[in-house]
């Protein structure tokens, strides 16, 4: 999953490596060996004890998995930890559950604690392994959890539900959205096909389109239809509307600082991920940095000249392609676990369409 910018660097966009934090980012913050527990603080195999005697000691420093700006968006110290761990998918390591109930060997948390080189990211803590008895304590807790007791994001057999990003539209069993008002194969209702020579006009099979334009076997208004704007097949980009047969930016003003940056902050700008001098793959999407990292910066993995953000043109902005999982030069959708809600993508597209101002 890579999303590249210029300067001969290849990087993932929003590739948040849950728990996968560069060691340098934690050299002073997450030692893992800060203090040794006193005998009365010995871990027992229950989450409350683990949180108090292991996580609070080894993982709660600033820049690690504390409650404020937790690394990898994983808070290990606040109340409600069970919901954040048990049956919860890793933020970016696909098909990984942090804790698989009853199965330590299938739990990504244990993989990160056990292995010097886990399959995704670095060992945790990054600068020194936990004592073996503490790792064993966490393993015992997981082994004692009822199997199949995964969280709301767990799928069959405890696998993470990566999200299918089901479209919020009628698909009639297919992969793409279907317009029941104009689709001659699904006219009015799914599966109702118009006869030879007929067109679908306002959900009814008819001989002609009347005052509308004929695009294939569909009746459309090319003055307002964003999929056939000005001519059949000429689709407007996300964030654009069709007015008078011309694709234009959506109405309303979008602020980068107030509307767009918060989306990056909430989904990618975390300590050890896309923030700071050790931002993953060199892409810093934190406040004060993201604008310069994105706007007019070439996507070097694409040899068609696309930029991450091309002001005024969402259709040629690779950021939008990654967010929509379309026309990718490499890698997969971003964020990994599921596309952002359509209104949020539209917000970013509207900002780009308006010229991507630094406002």
C-alpha cells in the first residue's frame, strides 16, 4: 500500500502502522525498561492488572500509547481498554486482530510483544522487550477469554472485518451503483429490463425520452446529470456538480484548517504514524505540515503526471483516487480498514475543486 510523492520517495498514504512505530520516535519516550515492577505489582492474568502493571509502566509515556495523541491511535491506559483490544482490528496491518479471544498465537498484540521482527512494524516496546513473565501474563489473559467473543468489528472465525465499503446506493446485486430512474436493465426496480428499442425514462420503460437526452438506453438531462454532463459519458469529478452542462465546484466554502485538516488529524496524524520528524515514509499529515506535503506535490509512483493534490481538479488529484479506491497506480485504498464516509471525501474534493486554498 503505497502512495508516493516526489523527491524520489515512495510512501503509503494514510498507511497507519498500528503499533508499528519507528524506534527513533520512542528512544526517549517508550523505553519499555523504565522501571522494574515491585513484587507487589506483579502482573496477574486479568486486563485490569495488565493495564496497571504492564501497559501503564511501559507504554504510557508521552508519544507512546497514552490517552493524549496515542501512537497508532491505540490508547492502552484509559478506561474501556477491552473494547479497544478484544476483537479489534489493527488500524493498518490488514487481517490482524489485536486480541483474538482464546488464541494468543493469533493475536497481533502478542506477535508485537514476542517477536523481534513481527510481520508488520516493530516489536513493542520498540527499544526493549518486556520481561518474559509479563508477556506470559498477557498471553494467559488472552487464552482465558471465551473463544468467538470478538468485538463488533470481528468477523467469522475471529478475523478482522476489514469493511467492504458497501456503497450507499442501490447496486442490484452488482458492484456499481444503479440509477433505477434511467437504467434500462433495472428500470424502476432491480431486474426489470426494458424491451428492445425502449429506454428507461423516470423509472418507466418508454419508446422515447421526450425532452431528455438519450445516452445508451437511458434518458438523462445532460445539463444537470453529473455522470453525463454536457455530453453522454462525460462524468464530473467527486465534489463537482453539473450546471448548464458544465462541471463546476460544489456550493459553499470549505476551509482546509477547519474542515480538511481535522480529517487527517483524526485518521492519520498520530505519533509514530504520519506525524513528526519520523512520520511514516516521510509523509507528515499533521496540522501545519499536511498542506505543503500534499498540494502540487507529484505522485512519483504515477507516471501520468498526477499530483497528490492538483488545485482545482479533484479528478487529477491522487489523494482523491486513494480515498475512493479508483485508478490506483499502486497499493490499495486509504485508509486501509475502510474508505472514509462519502461526505468526508466530498469535503476534501470540494476543497480541491475550489483551488485547494490554504485557508
